[in-house]
C-alpha cells in the first residue's frame, strides 16, 4: 500500500496549489491540469499588465 505522501503531485493551472494523484485519475493523469471542477470552470486569469506602458 502506498502512503499519500508517496503519490505523484502536480500544480493546479488555475489556483497554483499542489494536488495529489487520485485513483479516478489513473488513466488520464497526464491530461489532468486542475485540482477541482471549480478551478476548471473558473475564468482564466489574464496575465498581469505592466504599468509603465501608458
């Protein structure tokens, strides 16, 4: 049996928090980008703009 600390980890593309592998993601782990449905549905954050370009 594996310990939770030994499972693979990724960083969420939206909230940038780390999340660990789940059994339901076993077949699609390479495609998983978001930690939750909420992050997946959330609007994408725009890149910060530089203030000196006015």
